[in-house]
C-alpha cells in the first residue's frame, strides 16, 4: 500500500530532541571538540575588551566559527552565518541550541581587528605543541618551501606609484584610509617598501608577480616548515609575493625550534634557498644544508650557458692565485666588501688573445673569478649538499611539500579571503592549524584522560609537572594490573 505525506504541520514543542545524540561518535567536529581547547582564547584577548558596554559573543564561539569557515571552505562569512542555522552539527559544535540567535557576520571581522594576528598565531602554536606532546614530531629535520597565493584584489587596481596623486584626488579620504591602514593591530607591517613601482589601491600589501609565462598577478607568498615524521606544519610565515624565499629560511627555522622545543640538525629546501648566506648560516649553527647550490643552477642558464664553470679554475692557496683552463695565472684584482669576496682575473690583453675565450666568457672585459672570504667553509657545505643523503631528502621534499600545499587547497588556500598582509596571515594560521589538527586526529586514536590533557597542554610551564603526574599514573596502573588482574597460581597450573 502506497503511503501519502500529509500537509506539513510544524510542532510547537520538541521535548525529545537531543543534539548530543544526533552527532555521530566519529564526526570530525566531535573529535575536534574533544581534543582541542578553545577556552584558552579568553586569556589571550581579555585585555582587548572593555569593562562596560554590550556583552560580546564569547571568544571561543568566534574562534570556532572562523575554524568552520576555513574547514568547510565556506565562500563568505554571510553564508557561514546562514548555514549555521541549517547544520545541526555546527550548532552543536558552537554550543548553541536550536532556538539560539545566530550573531551577525560582522562579529568575525570585528574580532579579527580587535584580536590581531597574535591570538591566531598562539592558536596555531598550541596545536603544534599538542602534536609534539603526542609524539607526532621528530623535529630534527625541517623541510621548507613556499607557494604563491592570489590576493583578493583585481589587476585593474594596480597603478604606478608616481600616479598615486591622481587617484588620491578622485577619492582622497577613502583611498588614504586604505593606504594608511595599520598592517595589524599592535604589529608593524612586514611589507616595507616592497612595491616601489607598482601599487594596488585595493590591497597595497600584495605585490605584482609573474609566474612562468602567465600574466602578472597580485599575490602573497606563504612560507612553510614541515616536519618529516607525520608532515606536521611546525612553522609558517606570509610575506608579499615578491619576497625572496631564501630570506625566510632562518625565521622558519627559529619558529620551528621555538614551537617544538626541538633542535633541528638538517634543513631541506630547493635551489632557491641555496644562497651563500644560507649555507654559511647553516655552517655557523652546525646544521646540515640539504639544499642544491643556486650558483650551480645559474651557471647553466643565460649568458653563462656553455662556458667554463668556476670549478674548472684551480686555486693555489700558497700563491693565492687561480689557474684558468688555458693555463694562465689569475691574480687578485679587488676586494668586494659588500659581497665579502675577492675577485681574481688575468690581464685584459692575455684574456682577449686566449684561444679558449669563446668557451670561457661572454664579457668584453674578460673572465673573472670571485672567491668568498669563507670559501673553504662554503665548499664544505656545497659538497655535503651533493651527497647521497641530501639527494634522498630532496626527492622526499618534493612530494612532502607538494602534499602540504595541495591539501591546503581544499580549505581555500590558493586565494586570500581578506585584504592586507595581517589578515592573510590569520588565514594561513587557521589553515595550517586545521591541517595539523587533522593529523593529530588521524594518529591519536584514544581519548585523552585528564592527566594526558595536562601532559599535552600548551602551557609549557606545566609540562614538567604534567609528565611527572602522567608517569605516576602509568606506574600505579601497572601495579594495579599486577596485583589485581594477574592469574593465580592454581589457574596457571591448571
């Protein structure tokens, strides 16, 4: 017999509705809620609220909303607030009831401006530390790379900086407010004088970049440091798109060691990081640099293609001279203080009359060799960068870093949600935190006890006490098992 649906008659009361029972045990939000402490944000932002006035939305609820925005890649904050009322799991995650009033979307933008970057950075660092305490981070080997992010601004907003006065005349107050906006509440801008020639009137922190043969675009650049063991993101930075990633190696390394409290002994990165400064910095810190030499890649491109490399010239430390492939002696000519290097060359007439000139240089002034003041240390680092362990790490880096950025695309990584550098930093901290949370949920199966939560807490002043209590808990549990659950002698003989 066919059934027919009667007209919809909404009920006035739902006495048996229990959101707790309607959320599956393995739901990702239930697992996140059981593992992650959001109440820490009270102490982080307490000083940013006044003592009087209207009562705000609780900060943990705001943080959870921003997490939902990134986790489910919701297109806008307006759509997020509309969808919350339609999703029982979101309502439960936020601690709301079915009849709770959903706040206006503007509370999120106001909270970002009020809290600043530091609150979200601390949230990311707490997640990293929780991964460390769960044993998911080795910390001895740091992989790093960068990826470009499309800015939330059109290319039509780009003007030459010397034409800025014309645009200021058209809408002076509005445009001046955008350009003079602080980079972050309480922070200085990291962009500096990046856009010297071109500037976006919509997002001045973004820079114009061209990648490959594509069209120039307004972009930011995300720099990440990833641990090898379970691919936990331990450090991340955001800069304007034209910032050289080689300059971010040491900041990422410092953040990694601060967030994990583990000293890395190896840095793995691609050729763009293989500068003289980075090699020597790794040498001073006692690190192994598994980084291809940038100079070697440059010798096979442009005007240097098809000419003798620097390795074809032999250095004599006793006479402090070089011998070129043709057998001519190259003596010291000048000292380049800025590059901390000595320049060696033959006489111009000798070089011009050489039979191997076409294979040696394209310069009308002849061939010269630059030797760094710390060339021996530099050679040692470059030689190790060509070793078999280095080649293995570089192959692993290619897939590891690509996975990290590819997984982030499902959370809207490739395009900035908001404008200005400090807001893009907030987006990246939330994205990286979500990726680390999912790794934590994947590898830590059992729920935490109270002692384990103390052990995995991010308040590092309590970690030593937490470890001691957890060890005592394990010892007492083993003793209890031995005395009360061990089989009797009669049972063993039978």
